[in-house]
C-alpha cells in the first residue's frame, strides 16, 4: 500500500514557536506508532522564526532534539522548498499569529492540497477575540461583558486617554482583563485592579496588536471541552484546569507543575452536558473544522456557564488538554492523529465535489 505523505509543518514566527515544536514532536511520534506507520510517511517542514521554510535534515533534527534551529539569514524566505510538491496532506502544527489565524490556511488552500484543521474563516475568527465574541453573541452563547478598543484609541491624544479609561470603568467593574485581540497562550494579557494598572495594561497590549479587548473578571472554575469532526461533530468529556497563580497566564500554562488538569471535571452531569452542547455550538459559530478546544467559565455560585474562547489549533503534546480529553473519551493519541488526517481529506473531498 502506498503511504500518504504528511507534510508536518511546525515552528513559525509567533511567540509560540517552541510550543509548536513540542506539539510537532508528539504528532510525529503518533504518526510513527505501529498502527500509523504503515499508512503515513512524515515529511517535516520547519519554519524559522524569520519565516524561512526548511525541509530535509534540519526539520528532522529539530524534531529529534526539540531545540529551535538558529536562523540562516542567507536563505530566501520567499522561496518554498521543492519538497512541498511531494505532500499529499498538510498537518500545520502552528500556534498563534501567522499559523493559527488563517494566514497559513490561505496559503495551503492556494496550494490545492488538503490540510488538517479549520480553513481561513474558522481560523481567523478563532484567533481574533473580538470577532470571535461577536460570532458567539450572534449564536446566542452567554459570555462575560467586554469592551473592544483599537491601538489608535489608546495611543491617540493624551487628553482623550483618561476619558477612555473612564468609559471602561463605567462599563466594567474591577478586576478585569486587558488582552491583545490576536495573540494566543495568554501573551500580553494583564489582570488589572486599578486605574494605574489599567493605563499600563492598555499601553502594553497596544504594543502587541492594533485591536484590544477588555473583559470583565469573573469568579469561576475554568473548564474545557474538545471537539472533533467537520459537519458531523462530537464533543469530548469535560476537563478542568486548576492553578495557584492569579490567572492562567503563559508561565502557568507552560511550566511543569504550575497547573493541574482534572479529567473528567468534578462537576454535575447536567453541567457537563450543557458545556458539551455549547462547545458544539461555538464550533459551528466560527465555522471551525477538524478540531478545536472550547474554554468556559463555570460560575458555581450561580450555576452560570459562560463561554470564554475557542482555540482552533490547541497545544498538541501528549500532556496537553485536547489529546488528554479525547484519550479519556476513548480515542488514544495515535488514533486521534489518524482521525484528524482523515477529516482533512474528507473536508477537501467535500470542497472538490462542490467546485
């Protein structure tokens, strides 16, 4: 049987470059597992932090060591390796901007080769927190109060800035969160409790993105649900994240021992079922495909369930929440990777039949 050549695309230009490598290593291992090795051949492609694509020995070396490759500034970053023509299906394991936001999905679409995960629209909506919340609102999904801003508003006439802060304070109660709209993994996020902290947080967020969102804080448990499928989707069991830090920031997410994953989440069955239903609604609301992890707040005091966000390509190491949720739901890691490839092929076949 001819093996399907899987283009494992990892690295990237975002701040989550190292996380992407970790995810790629786990997926490469799953593709090499006994049940997948006879079906798939791995073609690794590594995108350096400067945007250059590399194929062959260097990507393989990065997969083996887990260490980013030092940039070769002499390479032409606009030239793709010749090996891209050998790929049967792409597996883009890229987190954050220039990977999870629709940009790489647009390029892969133009290549006319199937790929795993959401397309341009689903990826872009899932990445932009403001557009995402507007889609959730349209779908009738309850969420925390928020206010959308632009960098121009924050960095405009200094005389206007105090008025902007007054408007935020009038709309939301302290503490609340200031976030860049288009960065993942809690990069650039700050929890603020005072006017001084608000001003500093807005200025910092504006350095990361031209769109900024301010969200109301809520005392709640943080629970997550994984979704798998294209048009026929299914939701995993629900998991919970617990941590001792002030909030689930970048350091807490990626430092061993800083957070615990409870699977299944110790919550009532009725709450779990509602979260699963809402996860499927959120998946459809942004037109996601293949996979996504949907995060929620469970306000135990009132019984409210509020959607926080959807992540269309979540962390994919063996210890990440998404694969662990499916493992506990009866789909082990190698089978999950196989299913995602088949879903990518299925979605491409559906698109071709419509064109």
